[in-house]
C-alpha cells in the first residue's frame, strides 16, 4: 500500500466522522472586492497612492492594458490582507537538483537564523544532507527551527530527528497523528502541506519540492524531454496511448520552486512564525527574524498562506478570481487535479470568452485515485475548448499558474479539495512581464514533453478506464 493511499484512507475515515467543510462562494467575493484601490509596499514601508497608481499603470502598459490588474490586485489585497511588495528578486528553480543546490548554498551562508517547514522530510540521502547542514549551522550559533508534518512523514523514523534536537535545533511535529503527542486540540485531518525555507529573514524558497530522494534526478535526466530531435509534442490519437500505466516508474520528478530575495520575505516569515506559535512550538530564540532588507530587484510579489483556520482558502479564491478575470491566457500545471464545480465553471467560462486555457497534468503519478478522479472531467473540459496535456517521462509534481502573461502563482497548492479545505499551503503571486515570460518558456517546454489529449481519442478510451474514473470521482472530496 503506497503512502498516499494510506493517507487517503485515513483522511476518508476522519472526514466521514468529523463532517465536511465547504468551499467559498467565489462569485460573491469576486464581486465584493472588485473596486478597491491597489496598495503596495517597499523596503521602506507603504508606497504612496500616487506611486501605487504609477506601478499599476506601468504593469498595464507592459501587459497590454489588461483589466485583470485592476480587478485581481484589488481582490487579493482585500481577501489576503497583505499588500503587494516591490523591490524583490525572484529566481525560477526547475526540479530538485537545481533547487537543492540553491538551498544548500543559502543554508551554508546563514548567519543568524533558519526557519524550515516541509510536508515531507525523509530519512534518506537527501534528508541526511539537509540534516547535516542544519546541524552544522546550529553549531555555529545559527538558530534553526524545523517544522515537519506528522502525516507527511508517516514513513520517516522519528529517531532521524534526534541528532538535530541534540544539536539544539528546535524541531516541531505539526498536528501529530498520535493524539497523546499533541499540544493542542486533535485535528488529524489538518495537514501542513507547505514547503518553505527562510534564511536570515532575507531569502525564502517555496514551491512543490519536498525533502526526498525522489528529487535527486530532474525531469531532464533522460526521456524525450532531453532527447533533442525527439522532443516534440505528441497527440493522444489512439486508445493504446491513452491507457498508459498511471503508476509507471520514472527516473525524475518535474517540479517548480522559486527563490525570493527582498522585503517580501518578511511576509513569509510571518506565516512561518504564526504557524509555529499556533502549534505551540518551542519559544523562538530572540534572533533577527525581521532584518531591514534593501530592494534586491524589480519583481512585485505577494505572499498567500492558506489554512483551514481561515474562513475559506485564500489561495483557492485567489486562483479562481484570476481565472475569472482572465482575458487572454490561463496556463495551469498541477500534480493533483481533482476540481470542484466552481473551478470547472471558471475554466469553461474563460474558454467560452476566447481565453486560451491549457492544463498540463501528470501522465504518471504517485496517487492513482487523484489521477483517475481528475481524468473523469476531461470530456467536459475538452468539449468546452480547453486544451489538456499529460506530461510524459517525468512524474509531474509542480503547482503553477500563469494568467494573461502578467500574473503568476508558484507554491504548494494543488487543485483538489484537500488543498482547499484541509491543508496549510503557501504560494507566491508574482506580477510582471519578465518573470511571466520566463514561466511561459518553461511551460512551453513542458508542453513539448507532453502528450495532448484530443476529444476524439478520449471518447475512444477503454471501458476499464471509464470505470476507474467514475469510482475515483466518488472519492473526490477525500483526495
């Protein structure tokens, strides 16, 4: 039995016995916050109204005067409660090897404090490398605070963390599955799905990448993505191609992280410390968690941290509103696509307005239930004009969105019910043409390494697949 299957079974039992939360009315909130004025902050504090208006005007000029900027900025700042922050440098990190290298370098440079939060922190070679580096920095006077999810580390030996604790690292297990270990009310279905690393309050990493050996090889380590002349997008044109094994073992995982430098890091620091305190972690040592940080670049960023403690998922509402406000493009990559009716409607409505809506989803997965549940919606989406691609060769785990070539989201949030209702998640929203173009280039590379699903081929799929899809769809709320 796989880890994700075990977690799904546990979650189903808990949800059945504890009742179900509900998703927000996205149409109501989108209308409510449509006419608010945009607000920005810099390293020096709040930006004047005049300067804020100039920033929006420049964004609209470079993006082609899109209405999404007025509507989306206003809604986000009212719902999330955090302003957009200017003066940041955002670096795109593709796959585990590049991300781990950048993280290792940042950890080695830490001088005051390291805050780390990870859904999975495995006791394997990669996990040991991180542990050794954290212990080394702790021995040099850098305070390290590490939070890991209890369910996410169900296969990790708890003794693995003993050397870290012995070295002085503050280690916190998020919402222990064992009710005897909890320091607050027992909420086993509330999971910490975030992946967040903050160095000295000046540099942050976030995205979909956990601490695990599965990321040792990137998506370009073999397969058609790295094969030159064979690197062309294919269409699924036959039943045989459409019936590929969802669990086929692949050498690399395809994921996306970002490295953030600049004043925006303070927002992510606040999210970490807030979660640490709610979990009643060891009192944080008096370190410089909020240093003065000068402008590092020209990127505009907002932090979005979702938690079941909020009235509704902030990231869920933010993404659906971005799709609702889109005018040209919606490019989504997601590992676990188990949509609810509002998400389906927003995608179909966008496509009906002439928006180019594309989804890149996994062809191979570590969660068969989510894989087949998502596929059960393909007919409706394809008939509505949405283009669907399945990433071959690598196991797709990324969670990104690009809207109208100006609005980008990178983070830990999946497009499933669990992410929207039960998990702590963290995302960065980046505004700007330059970073969006970089993301679009990566997106088009993924399309080249994907098979396009056509409606004709999809309607010709096997009866067995249809049965699997219908069965998995019934479990959608629990995935």
